[in-house]
């Protein structure tokens, strides 16, 4: 491969025409969303009151592909899609890898308008909300990536966007808050005094640092109080993973431009599981059809919040106040509040049911790394490839490096592809702490996990009733 091919680009008219829906191809049927009020599958009317209607339809669709509306494809093409696929020559060289036996590629979602993969679904959700005559989308955000993506999407379609931002991040990360306001987003520190779910915590302690689980409860509650508002979620659900599948479809076209049809290892970091799904699911469908028998899939988590690697597969609430739907997923327990690691986007107690399904069927594996080792990998990446990665993205980089080094030691031939989910220019504090030697590692002790899962507060769902 010539270095003139190191950035593999696609014409704007190559933005995929459809999303890949993995649900009908999964070896075991996907589990439904459960109503937290009665432990039974949520009836469509309830789901329609929470989410835009089209998103609910996509959540349970059994069509293998779902067309992407032309207006939406045009917006993707006008703004940042297709995104480039890069061969990481600089990183390979730094790892002592020579020749073409081991190739590392990364799909660069950091070139999106707000710097991560999240606008892929934010634009789709805002598009459908507008089309359905809604006026407002409400959501939560941790580090602020999702809040800024949805504020951007809503503003583009003339919708109001209300964001409940975990207070710890609201204080620590003013940059993302300003970006949300730049897109006309309305931002509240959570727990807030605006909702009942927030006041439970706020009244006791107005400085409460908050958690994603609490912020979700506030956003869901807020959206249910207004007829023309809906709740919007940036990960976990099937329809969000679906919207991200443009990533993997483009990657396939780009790999085939340089003669690769069978990558060996597909890697993505996992918070709720959407960017990993976006890259992996189009390849996974081929695997399920017997076309990619040797391709491995690895989702990467922080050791401080290893929902898949150490969590249990069971029914759990999506949020702390038990207002959001119950999902069957790998979970650390909805009451679990992870340590304040810098990869805020990976601090969720659960994972997408699609990921849990794939893990259970041994179609993919997970791995986990410490905060300091992933930030070190991120710096190595910045110094060799030029882009400073988001702390979340550093998890995928660390795994890709480990896999490449291992293959090199064993004289193997490997094509390794990872998703570069976002840049880290709003996360400089993580790098500063690392450089000053102040970044701490957290590992979640197994006893703490079993304690959280033993709690009598876990939902009771009787699958034999539905
Ligand atoms: C939000 C975020 C993640 C984690 O979310 P997923 O749904 O698992 O993709 C990862 N990387 C970046 C840059 C993010 O903003």
C-alpha cells in the first residue's frame, strides 16, 4: 500500500442509503423494553410518549435494512460524511512494525461537526422529531459530547434542546457547556430543582455531584410533562446503534478500496455501546452469514466501570430513579455510581442490549484497561498520528496497540480496524493531570459489584409472563 493511500476517502454521494438492522439476524431474539411501572413489555403508546414515534418503530423493526431519508443523507454529506479511514502508518512505525503484515486502520469520527460519532444519531433523532411536529427534545449528558451533539442537531431543525448535565462535569468541563449554549441548548446542572427526581438529591445537597442515572431520570421526567417534547438518548437503545451503522458501512467500502475484504480484528470503546456497534454491526452481519469466519470483535471498557467484563446479564433499570425503561443487559446495577474517571462517556452502569446479546452468543469479547495506560496510549497516538483523542477513544487505541504488538511478536499477519470515536480537545484536563503525574487509576472491586447487584432494589421481571 502506498502512503498516498493513507487517508482513504469516499465521495459525498457514497453516504450509505440505508442503516443495517442487526435485530433479525441475531441468533437469539432481542429482549423488549420493559415498563418500570409493571414489569411488562412497554406498550407502544407508552414508548411513543417518551421517544419520537419513528425511533420507537426502528427500536423493534425486523427489517434487515432501514432507508435513511434523503434529506438526512444530504445533511450528512453537506457537513462531514463520509468520514476518512486512515492507515496509522505513524503509530505502526512507533510500535516497531514494518512492512505490510500488520496494518492498523482507524475510522475518524472526530471530523464530525461536534467532534465525535454522536451527531450521526443526533441529526437523525432531531430530523424525526421535527417531522412529527414536536417542538423540544430533552436529554442528559455526562462529559457533554452527547449534549453538544443534540443541541447542534436540534438547532439545525429549529427545535428546542434541554440538557441535564451531571453537575460534576458541569463544573469541571465548562467548555462543553459553552458549546451546547453556542448551539442554543438550555443546560441545567443535575441534580437540579426543576424535577422531582432531581429535587430528592438537590434539596439535601445543592452541590450534589450527580450521575448519569440521575440525569436520565430528570430528562425523562421533564419530557413527560410536555406534549410536544420527547426524550432523546444518545446510546444504548437499538435505534441509536442502528443510526451509527453508517460508520461500518463506509469502512467496508474504504477497506475494499485498498483491497481488504476480511479485517481480522474490529475494535471500539464501549460506554453504552453505540460507536462500537456502529463500526462492528455491518461486519457482524457478514459474520452471521458465514462470510467473515475469522474476524474477531473486541469492545473495550474502563477498569473503573467494566459493565460487560464484570457485570451480570440481567434485567435492570436504565436510570437511578427507575423512570426509564428496564432493559436486559450486562449491568453493574442502576444504583452504581462509578469513580470520576475522565472518560465520562464510558461511565454508564449498563450496556446496549445488542452488545449483551452478542457477548452471550460468544460473537464478540470485551477487554478493560486502566485510566493511566489509556491516556498514555492517547498521547502516543497524538504524537504519531497528530490528533489528540478523547479519553473514551483512548481505550480503543490502547487495545489496538496491544493487539498489534502481540501479532508482531508472533509474526502474524493482521488487519486491525478501530473506531476513532472522538477528539479530546475539550478533555485537556485529563492530559494535564497525566503529565503532572496526578492521574489516578481506579479498579472496581468485585465485592462492590456483587453488593450493588444484591440490592433488593433490582427490578423483578418475569419473562414467562410475556
Ligand atoms: C459518548 C462517547 C463514547 C461512548 O458512547 P458509546 O455509545 O459507547 O459509543 C465514546 N467515545 C466518545 C468520543 C464519546 O463521545
